[in-house]
């Protein structure tokens, strides 16, 4: 704490960091005292710093007391950057980082490209949260995101193949999208990804040749994070509403074969089980209502954000047809139950032979009967993964 000259009538200038000290020293050297305006700025910074400290303490006590929802909830963050605008040009925006953030967009290092926008950060977060579902030890994977929805996700023998298979799902929507990888980016993959206009590429790391390939594309942002976020790590998500905010635990739902309840006369084959689990993992990251068609570790059609499930199933099939992707023998995932049989029938007509959904509708028996009539295998998960 620095007490200025008597000219300040006893008011003090509080420094909360080296940058504050530099401003105080400059003011003293220039005018022999700090201005009222500067002292107000410094006071605001000091109160913000102590508020952040108090928020951390109250959060720690809440954890110790296992009080998930205390009577008062404080959120603190540090400014990363102000932005030219928000979701739209007439909106103001800034990006803040929590004090102890999990690995992801908030901890990423930007190696090249122009400044990230509000929409870039939002979409890149969606892409990296999705790709974190795929353990690098299980093989390379790629996710392509547009407007926070996946337009293609795939695994492959190598990263380049994973990208190519993800792109094949919807190359039209991939234009201007976000590309996320679960492994270190190599030159061959970087060169392939740069053939399509992309806003952001994010990966745990990138080799020198891959980084060099981006130099010719100065507007494309390349981010590396040093790792993948743990999809099972505890944490909270926040959503603002008029006059307040909603808080909920992160969606850490993960399924295995043991979680599935087969409800149809025909049991799924091993390949269909793999396809169902893959498709349901993707559906978890698609805006509701969500339908995902997939086969052999590749999305074939994605229907997102419709007001009814039948339309999502139809749109996903139309997308597959647009890009000559055969849906015969694929799995269909619905992130919430089918309230009527029409959505399931739509998926069956598109070519799906295996369905995965949470179940729990009052018309489950009707839906199961429709599946049996068509020789489908269907599994209930008992877990809904809405995303709005």
C-alpha cells in the first residue's frame, strides 16, 4: 500500500500487482501525487482482488462442508481479453478465466492466428469438450464443430484419416468451423485440415512442421493445451438467466456395455454395440433434440436442435444423403427418449438397425414394439444427456 503526497488529502493508492506500482510511480514522478481517477481505478482493482480471494475461501468451505449449493454463491475470474464484440457486433464481450481452470480453451496457448472472438471461444470449447471423450490411448480422433454442434466426428488409423472421415460427414458445414484433435498434430494432418477454411484448430500439442504449415494461413488460429480435459472430473457449469444464473454439475455421463439394457427381441451385434456407444457419446454434445447416425467410428448424419425428434431423425438422414453416405446397418442415438414411435420409424427407414436411447417414455412399449416389428436391436441407457 502506497500513501501518496499530502496533496491527496490522506487518501491512499493501493497496488495489487507490479503493473499498478508502475502506474503509481509514473504518476508520482510526473505530478508528485496520484490523481483521484487513478486512485479510483486502483481501489476497484483492490476490491476485485479481495472479492476473488473471499470467493475462493467461501468455495473452499462449501467443498469441506459438502454444501453444493450454499445460500450465497460467488464466482471469480481474471480478465484474459476484451473483445471487439460479442455474439453479435452490437454486443460487448470479454473473456475471463477461473482461478484454477481445468485444461481446455481457458488454458490454451495460441501459437498463431488473429485474436479469438467470442464465438470462436464458445465453439472451440464445445469442440474440445467433445474430443476429450476420446482417450488418445484408444486411437486418434477428430471432431469438427460449427455453431457449438458437431458436424462430423470420427476415429481413424492415424490423425489424418480421422480428420478425413470426420469431414466426410458434412463438408459443407465444416467450412468456417472448429477442428479439434485428441493427439499431437502432425504435418500431414495439418496440411489436410488447412485445405478447408477453418477458424480454429485445437490439439494437445503440435509438432514444429505442423506449426510451420499454419504460417501461410495467418488468420487461422492454432491452439495447444498440453493435454485433454478429464471428462469425468467434477465441476460446475453456469448459465445466465434474466436476473440471475443457473448452476449445475458438469455432465460426466459415460456409458459402457454394462450400462445398456437390451429391450428388443433381437440383441445387438458387437459391432452394433460399438456403434451405439460411439453415437451416444456424440449425441451428448449435440443440441437437443439430437439424433446421430454412426457406423465404424464415424458419424454419418447429425440432426440437431429441432423442436421434435422426428425432424431431427429426418434431417440427419437428409444430411447423410447429401454427401452420399450410406446409412444401412448404422446405429442411431437419441440423447433423450422417443416420445412416440415416429422418430424411431424414421431412423429405421433411413437404414438404422440399432437404436440407443435413454428410455423412460410412457410410450416405451409402443416404441419397443415398433423396433421389434422392424427387426431392430434397441438398448436403453437410463441416462438422458440433454444439451441446450
